[in-house]
C-alpha cells in the first residue's frame, strides 16, 4: 500500500514537472528567480564594496568600472546594495506569504468543514478585511506596529490572509463531500484527523499556485510600503527603500532609481511567470 502511494506521488510529481517544462514562460520565470536567489546568496563574493559604507566625495557617481551601477547620494555602491537588498526583498516575500497562507488555510479549513456559526464568524471577519483596500490596510497595520522590516512582513501577510482563507474554504467545500471523506466520518475518525489527513493534502495545489503568484504581489506591496518610509529603515539596503531614497535626486542620478526598479520588476515578473506555469501544470482539466 505504501509502495503504491509512493509510486502515485512520484508519477504526479513527474507529470507536473513534464507539463511545467513545456511552458517556456515558467522556465524563464524559474531562471529569473534562480539568478536573483544566487545573487543574494553569493552577495559577499559578487559585491566589491560594503553596501553601508559611505563616501560623500563619490556621491552620485555614474556607472563606471569601479562602480558598475554607480553610487547614490551618500556615495554607497548601488550594485552592492542591490545584491544585499535581494536578501531582504526575497525574505519579505516568502515570510509574508508564509504568514498569509498558514493563517488563511487554517481559517478556510475550519470554516469550510465545520460550517454554521463558525463559518459565518470567520468568513465575516475576512469580508470585513477585504472591504479595505490592501495598501490602506497594510499602512494602518504598519503604522500601529511601527516601521520595520519585521512589522512590514507581518502587515503584508495579514492583508492577504482573506484571499487564502476564501480559496481554502471553497476547496474544502468541494472535497468534504467526496467518498473518502464520508468513509472517514463513518469510521469515526476525529474531526481534526479528517481535516489534516484527508482534506488538507487535497486542497494544497491551488493554494501553492496562489502562493507563488502571491509572492509577486507581496513584493510589490512591500516595495510600496518601503517607498512610503514604512519598511526598512536607513541605511538598510532594501529595493523599495532605495527607490524612496533616490526620488529626491533621480534627475541628476537616474541610475540610483532605475536599478532598484528593474530589480523589483524582474523579481515580480519571475514569480508571475512561474505561478502561471504552475497553475497550468496543476490544472486537472489539462491532464
């Protein structure tokens, strides 16, 4: 029995990978993400300068062999700050989505299976959160918690909990009526066991696809908050904060604004392309 389940799992993974390889956009997205991750991991080797070191005499120096992406107004090397900022930006996206998908899946799982008043209360709270524009809600939470990278990740994660909760609930409603769940109930399995062992594994595919796309959205949200001064605090290298810092002198030193903007665009594009390909690969209708 275990061998059969293992074989079935491998077959599903192999089929998903085969379908994913047939999507050029997904491969391009994965390549972009992989390059950015490698750049973040090997930042100390790739950066030839300290991202925090200031040299006011070299402020707003254009790109040159010494500073490939130029320097900002404080004489800090833009390339070094881009490389080290990749670590912060990637961590923000993954942590924020981790918070959202964990809390949202738990809420959707409980409300979709227990139904009744529990569902009404939990989904009512999610509807209230959805009534606010995401950026306004994120600004409010960050203002209450205080501007910092950790609070920024928490705020962005909280904002996107309703999306995962509603997606998980709709998936639970479909799975909860299937025969194997009914059989588990008839055998007297505890509610928590039914939810975790029988329902949760069967609703993960759409949640993982949404998570991949959600990282891109979370990156944009976090960059916007940092641009408003509610994220990373100076002199920490973070792409959104770099945009905020460069807006005052972008005419005289456009490279200080262009390179962080291109970095954010590339990371968001990578996750969007990968998410679209993963959605197609996991779509049962295409199998």
